[in-house]
């Protein structure tokens, strides 16, 4: 599965590349053993790197979900009910996608060294800190995140409550599978129409997340550099 140009661009962002170069230093000793003792700067960088890895993994997983849906669409030897398979990939994608939002708040927490406990109230406490410290640059990136989530959350909620599957194409696909009417043009055209619409929307979300993460990295890099310098002086 090939990464999109936007994903490749994010992978090459200075923010993440500079941390990845230090991966061995942060996790392994010279003797090849797991590193358990870190100075303040190294611990700071490792905590950030771990959140970044989870962010990249989330976007890659979403891409994989879309890719598998595309492959299922192309496959002529698919086993199982097409409606069930489509439902599975779409559910997974839209339930997984909100993980990105949670991780962005965790990244802000780590980069700004807020030391806020990561629990259900993290988002609320982060926003309070941002307001108290007048961090306008973070407010801007969170506004961008809200714009993306406004397109996603309604669909996720519909999936959670079952109303998303009232789509006439999906209902027709499932009905034709149940009644074994899968070898006709109406079935094939319905599958094609539903898949193309879903795949296009999923792909557009991937691009939005990749572009947003690139913006996040660019916004947070100066603060990370500043705090790293402070922690170097303390070592």
C-alpha cells in the first residue's frame, strides 16, 4: 500500500524526523539493553515521540482500512456478505478516526510540558491552560481540528446509533445478498456506487488529517526547541 504525498510530507517534517534520529539513543543503551534512566531532555523527547508514533500509526491504519475496502471492491472472489464487509470497514474507519483528536491533545500536553494527567478531562484541562496562557497558535490548530471533526463526528454518531446504515444503497446490497441476487448489473452498479462514494470520502479525511498534522508539527516545533534548551541546562 503506497502512502499519499501528504503522508510522505508529514513523515519528512522536521518535528518528527529530528526525534526519530534519536530513537536508539532514547530507547537503547550502548550495550543494547533497554534504556531505563533518562535525563530530563531525553525523557521529554521520548514522551513526545511516543505520541507522534501513535498519530502516524492512526493515519496509516485509516489508510489501510480504505485500501482494504478498495481491494474488496476490486475482488471477484470475495467470500462473505458484501454488505457485512462494507459495513465492517466503514465502521472501523469512522470509529478509529476520532483517535486522532485525542492524540493531538496528548501531544500538546507533552510538548508544552503541562504535566496534566491523561484521563477523561484532559481535553477540558488543556483548553483551560491554552486560554490561561493565551497560546493563540495552539488555538488556531485546535480550530482546524474542530473543522475536521465537524465533518466526521456526525457520521460516527450515526454509525454508533445505526442510522447511517439506512443508506438505500447499503440496504439494497444487503437485501440482494440475502436473496442471492448478486449476479446482475443492478447489484454490481450499486456496489460500485456505494464503494466509490465511501472511498472518496475516506480518502479526503486522510488528506485533511495529514495536512493538519503537518501544520501541528510546524506550529509546535519552536516551543519544543525552547523547552529542550531549558531542560538541557538543567541536566
